[in-house]
């Protein structure tokens, strides 16, 4: 294992760089501190040399002052100044750091300093204080010691200067060595791994998938290189298996397209069918080929009778269709009367279950739901061992939900039609009571009166009764014909104005009552139910005018703007609306109109006064209109 390989298990790159930085800074700081100390020594040595040099000058000055007989006080001041300078030179705090060792310098600096101090104290200063010139021999020896002191200080200063240069050269050398060392380490730790990684990237760029680079580097680059190798291997695998992946993706897309097409076709067909049996049969025809099933059945729950009914099957044997549970579920069910697969709470729904049947090896049961309510179950039968994957389950669940929507819509449509039939029956009953029943009651009364008049031989009364009976029969005939015309009325957006015009023209022809019509068409279309109820309300209003109003003129206005307004006014005898409950015929007719207006969320208003005519107003507000 080479050195770089050993590094891969050692400290991290950041730890190494921190250690080298601390080492470099410490070395540089140590060198700077040494040079700083030497510079301080050089600075102090210069001061000491200046002081030593000034001692010689002061010695000459003292001898000159004594020789010239200067005032004693002046001489004493100079002696004191000389001693202060000599004391500064002899202080160890200033001189000692700069003194050369005895072994390194032949001069015994301590001996020179001691001799100098002794000569001054014993020879020179006493003579000067006595105001006499020192002995020449003593003066020469004292001057020689001063020269030796200055020479020793200069030698020490020169030696310190040389040491300063040596440290500076060593610092320069250390900088170059450290720079070279850092460059080599950076190359080994950073540059070379990056070059290897860059070479790997270029190889990948040339399409050489699977290229691997050395991972025997320090920890960070080892992790990066391992990740690169994994990526390269994955790219090689992907590239090698690209054709297979494209084929699988294409197959998945084709399957999804088939599922979407099947879902679209099934949804479209189911929503066009309004019979549960037909919808279930169509559902099985679309579902069985999609999952390779050979047979299927659909059961719907009958909550009222607490049972499930077979509404459609495809591919099942006739005996199994007659008794769907006895043969196919016998290998799975514990009870033929209550098979668990058809239980809404069965745990086996959506799972493939093995069957003991000559034609079918497996079966699967799925719920048919609508708004989280189970409407029934559908069963799929397979001739061999089969597997339903997640996409098959999702497709079957979606298709079953669409079947549930279709079945629920069929039931809603049946209920709606039944409700409409019941409502129309109620309106027919009210209409019959309003017209034919009242007329027949009148005819029955006239027949009784006719019989009484005939038995009493009242000829005039008999003729009058016969005339009333003829009028009643004619009125009953007109009522029946009007009812038949009302029930047969079929209109659309296109012929709604024509139907209104035909109704008004027929009324004018039958009654010889003048009808003035105002039509303003500026709004949108009315839907079919709104048009039909408006026609019925108009018919009922005209019928009431014909029977009761004794009018000469009728005004009809139809204003279709944001709101639709129908207004029918006559100049007949009118009535007191406060007594409308006592007027049975009018009450029934107005009740029919109110009920029809309520069915389209319209507002009906009747205004009438005796001998002032009657006005019927129907308003359909904009926010209640449902036509597009």
C-alpha cells in the first residue's frame, strides 16, 4: 500500500491543512520573535556604545577643567555626570543581553569593567575631587580600560548583527522550503485527485461509461471518487440497458394509452346508456379483454329485499347463470345461500381466489361504488393462473366507479321520470277536477232537474234543462279537447314562439275574444321545462278567461330580457282575490298555475277586482334561469 493509500484512512484534508497552517504560523512567529529580540539587543548595544564613547570625552573634559582651574562646583557637576554615565554603562539590564560569552570572546568583559570601576573610585575620582590632575599612569590605564569597554561592546554588537542576518537567511530559506513542501502536498492531496476526477469526467464526456478512478486518496476525495465511480457504473448500466428501458417505457406508455382509451370509451358508452342491465353488459364487454378474463358477472344489491341480483354476465355457462353461486363459488364459499364473496364486508374483494371448477381456475371480486356507497359487485373469472398488478387494480377500480356512476344515474333518471309522472298525474287530476268533473256534476244536476220537470209535465223547464245539458256537453267536449292539446304539446327553442302564437290564435278562434300580443325577445333561450310550464300556465290562464271572465279583449305580453316576464290581462268581470278560497274552480286553476310556476322557480302574481278585469303575471328571474 503506497503512501496515498495510507492517507485515505488517516486524518481528513481539512485537519491536515489546519495542522500545516498552525505549524507554518508557529515557525514564522518563532523566527520573527528571535529577530525582534536581536533587533532589541542591537538597539541597546548602540545606546551602550554611545554611553561608553561619551565616558572618554567626559574624562578629557574633567582633566581639562582641573587643568584650567575651573570652578570647583563646575568640576563636581561633571564628576556627577561622569558617574551617572558610568553607572548606565555598567548596568546589567542594558549590557548583559549583549555581552559575548567568555569562551566566545578572549576579552574578559567583567574584568575590564571591574578594573574600570576600581580605577575610577580609587584613583581618578579622588584626584579630581581634590582639584588635582590624576597621575598620568592611572589616567592612561583608565583610558585604556574605556577603550577596551567600547571595543567589547562593538564586538558584541557585530556578533548580534551576524546572528540577525543568520536568522533572516534561515527565515528566507524556511519560506522557500515551506512553499515547496506545501506545493508538493497540495499537488499530492488536491491537484492530483482533481486531475484524476477531471480525467474521469472527460472520459464520461467521450462516452466511456464505466470509467473508474483511483479512490486511494484522502477521505474527502476518496468519497467523491467513490460517488463518481458509482455514477459511472450506473451510467454504463443505463446505457447498456437503454434499449430495454426504452422498450419497457414504450410498453408502459402503450398500456397507459390502452387504459385511457378503454376508460374513455367505457365512460362514454356507459353515460349514454340508461338501463343498468345494458350498462353492465357493456361494462363486461369492455373490461374482460383488458385483463384477459374469460368470463364475468355483475350483481347489484337490492337493499329492500336484502339480496343481490345477477343483472349481467358474459362467458358464464348457462347452468352457472341460472345458479351463479352453486357451481362457481362452491370451492370457495362456506354457504351457497350467503357466499362471502358477495358480502359487502368481504375481506376477499379485489383478491384472486382459487376455484375448484373445470373451466375457471381463479376469480376476483370488485365492488361497484358510487360516492363511497356500494351498489354491487362484479366478478372476473380466469382460465389459468393469473396476476393482477397495481395498474390493473387501479383500472378496474376506475371502471367500476364509472359503472357505479352510470347505474346511479340510471336510478336517478328513473326516479326523476317517476316523479315527473306523479306530478303530471296530480296536475291532470286537478285539471280533470277543474273542468270535466265540474261539468259532469253540472250535467248530473240538470238531468235530475230534467227528470223532475218531465214527470211534472213542465215543458218549458224541460226545454231549458235540455239546452243546459247541450251547453254542458259542448263545454265538456271543449275541455277534453283542450286537455288533450295541452298534454300533446311538444316544443323546442326554435318553435316556442310558434307554439305561443298557435295557442293564442286557437283561443281567439274558439272564443271570438280579441287577443293583442306583445313580444320582446332580447334575452337568452329558455330550457325545455321552462318553456313547457310557461305554455301550460298560459293555457290555464286562457282557459279561466274562457270559462269565467266574460271578457271582450285580452292583452298578452312576453318580455324576454334578463328576466322573463309573461303578463295576461283581460277586461272581464274579475273577482275579489280575498274570497278566492270560496271560488272552487278558480282556486283549483290558480293552484295548478302556482304549482307549475314553482317547478321552474318562477313567481306568479294574480291581481283582480270585481268588474275591473284580471291580470296574471309570471316572472322568471335571471338567476333562476337554467338555459345556456
